[in-house]
């Protein structure tokens, strides 16, 4: 388009805007304010700025990083930050539609909020007219029962109120009243797939929701959503005990000493079947662990128990020697919605004594004899606040603990903060290892000091997990 014809079409748009400033214009408060602010103080009136609607632009209320452009009856969401343009799949509203929405909108502001109208006006641009989401911007399909099951009323309210950091989802606090937020949330729950009875049950929930894949070192056995990806980090500071020994101030309870940081990813192939890969560092023999897990019972589905089975293989020195094969059962049961008990029997074939290589060389990780062991992990999580849990666990090795020089059961306790799709657990433990077979070993073997797993040897550790998708 030439400069001239651009100017021309702008004039036409202005003309239309001036001539027909009525229902076609979908102006929120912001553009109107811009309008006023842009009026010059001088006597000579400036040409009026064309309305966004006349230009086919619609501001996304509450968003500073996206806007909607209308072309040929279609609406596109433009994100100038990521340079993406998304077909929202929502046809342009007709004037009549819009009038209706506006009318019901203003009526609801005055009297009773109408969730459908709020959704249509303020949310549908990004979430789709039918709430099914817009795949290009990763808005969830609210008609999918799994999506609905994954998020509690409280979490929905929080996200609608405060938004979601790092995403286009901005908070509506101050723009919608608490009542309106509750109503639009109710509307999302009323969509096909949103289960109003589950919602009713949720106001009086009976089932515990673990915040993390790990209690501390034991698995919680929780499901990961289909195509969900979780990253898990663990840190253990086994070299300096937290509460005993000299210069506690000097090493900040061991936090200033070396850590064993491990991390891995877990991916949901289906809503029941997941796979994971996990790796620990050199000074705990750099094992890589590959795992498949299957959840066959779940309290969320009305069963009396959560049950999962996990099979894994670990290989030390980056999966090149000292292989151990593990078979775990992970059973848990909620005590109402406040607490959960865990039982994790673990069979490890060719288990190896926990040791600390003293150099980065592969030769510092010798081939070790393997023993078949059985450990019986048990744990508990107790919510002391809606998003804060206390966790505790113990992992006695009941078969072949002696040859692995496990003198006392490994144990841990901590405090866990659970945020939406995110958890941080801080605690104390006697177990430096976090792979399936290593977690039953203790600091005593690791440091070759038989007394190092007494309570005085407790050291700091923390876990971090984040569901990325
Ligand atoms: C500018 C676009 C945009 C608007 C407008 C918008 N949202 Fe969102 N919303 C998003 C995006 C993007 C996500 C997904 C963020 C993610 O997880 O990556 C999201 C996520 C959500 C979630 C969390 C869903 C889940 O399971 O993860 C809820 C609930 C939600 N929005 C409700 C609303 C409501 C109610 C409104 C209207 C009052 C609204 N949104 C308006 C973009 C938007």
C-alpha cells in the first residue's frame, strides 16, 4: 500500500468512526482514555484519532502485551513480544451480538453477575468463545475433564485474580469484583467437562493432593497429566551436619558446604503412564536412572487407595557400570484432604553400597558387588496451611542392609510449600542419595563413619519441582 492510499484509508476509517460511533465499536475504558489524553491543549482541534474498532483493532482488556486485530471477519490475537499472530477461531462479533453482550455486561455489573457474559466479554478472546482454548497460545481446553480435574477452585480463583506470571494471563483484581470472579469461575466449571458435582465435592474435599513427585526422597506416586512435563531438582548437603559440630554459623548449617545436586525430567505419556530420567552428580557415583511408572488406582477417581508401580534401572558412572534394577510399589491413602500416608516397598536387584568417589575419574567409581535388597519406605504429609505441608519419611532396609553397611534406617523430615504446579521442600535428612536404590543408604556409609547417621548427623536438603507443561 502506498503512503498516500494508507492516509486515504485512514481518512475513510476516521470518517466511518465519526459517522458511526455506535454499536460497532468495541471500546473499553482504556482506548477512550487514550482518546482524551491525546487531545491537544491548543485551540486548533487536532483531527480525531480513529477508533480502534474502525481500524479493526480491539484491545484485550487487562493485557499490556497483546491485542486483537480483525481482518475479513476473523479475529487474530497479536503478541508483539513474541511476534506471534494467532487465529482465535472467534468470528468477529456482529454489532447486535456486541450490543447484547454489552447490555448484559452492564446489567450484570449493576445487579447479578452473569458468568457467561463476563467470559464472553473479557476472556473469550484468549480462551475461545466456547472455552476450548486457543492452541497457539496454550490456553487450556476448559471442556476437557482432565484440565478441570487438575485445577482446584482455589487455584482458578487465584489465577483469575492475580494472573499467571510469565504468561499472557493477567490478573483481574480491581477490574472484576470478587463476586464476578467467583461467577466466571462458576461458568468455567459449568462447561461440559467441568463437573459441577466434583466442584461441589471440592468445597468439602476428601482427598489429599500431593504437591510434588517426592515426599522428601520417597515418591508420592502422584500422576502426571498426559503430555505433562515436570522437572525435579534435589539438593543434599551431606558433608556438614546441620545441628552439631563446630562453626555452625560459619557454614550456615552446612549450606555453605558442597552439595549433591541431582535433577531429572518426568513426562506423562498418558494420564497413567509416565517415564522419567534422573541424574545425580559425580560425588555420589554419578548414577543415571531411567524409569517407567504406571498409576493403576487413584483416589481422585473415587478409589480407596492410590497405587502405582514403578520400574527403573540405574547405572553408575553415567550409566556405564554398577547397574541396579528397581521395582517399587507406591501406595498412599488420604486422611481427608489434610494428610496422606505413604507406603513404598522397594525391591532393588544388584544394589550397591553408597560411597563417595574422591575424584572425577571413572576409576574412582569401581565395580562393586551387588546385593538384592528390600526396603520398606513409609511417610506422611500433613497440610498445616492450604499450601504448606509437613512431610516425614523413614526407609528401613529389611533385607540385606548389612552387606550395604546400612546401620540405621534413612529418615527425613521437612516443610513443603505447594504453589500451582510448583513445590519447594526444605528439610533435614540422613540420606545423601535420591535415586531409588541410593535413597535407602545413609551418610554413615557415604562418609565411612558408622555414627554419621545418628540424629546429630542430620543435614540439610531441599527439593524443587516445577510442572513445565
Ligand atoms: C490475553 C489473553 C488472556 C485473557 C484475556 C484471559 N486469559 Fe486466562 N489464560 C491465558 C493464558 C495464555 C493462560 C495459560 C497460561 C499457561 O498455563 O501457560 C491462561 C490461563 C487461565 C487459567 C488457568 C487454567 C489452567 O488450567 O491452567 C484460568 C482459570 C483462566 N486463564 C481464566 C481466565 C478468565 C476467567 C479470564 C477472563 C476474566 C481470562 N482467563 C482472560 C490468557 C488469557
